[in-house]
């Protein structure tokens, strides 16, 4: 730009009224910016969930297609002997007790370190 254009622009800008923004201008703009950031975050979250769901459906579909293509083998389920039932109940109860203790210890740790 040459100096004539600069002078012309300065003249135009000097004619503009010098209005001050409202007192809450900064606060209003920050609210709008935060609302836009929240909207973008929610959109990205929805897209993430959609991609996870689609990927899961593709994997399940491929598994079903491969089973159909190769021929589904006959599945038989054996009922275990009742003599081992006490062992399974013992292991299951130990796992339940350990999970419960873990839950309570984690709650106590979170309360202590907050």
C-alpha cells in the first residue's frame, strides 16, 4: 500500500464513532468461548463413542462371518461334577471377598488423599 491509501484508511477510521464496549463485554465473550469449547468437547466425545461402537460392530460382524464361512462347529457344554462344586464356590467366595476389600480400601485411600 502506498501512503495515499494509508491516509485514506486513517481518514475512514477516524470518522468511526469511538464507542466503548459494554461493561460486561469481556464476561459475555468468555461465556460464549466456554460454551463453544463445551460444545466442541461434547461433539468429539460423541464421535469417539460412535467410532468405538462402529469398530466393535465390525469386529463382531467379522467374527460371525468367519464362523459362518468356516462352518460353525457343534458346541457342547459339559456340566462339571458336583464334587468340584465346593472348590468353585470356595474360589468364587475368595474372589468376592478380595474385590469387596479392594473397593473399601480404595474408598478409604481416596478420602485420605483428597
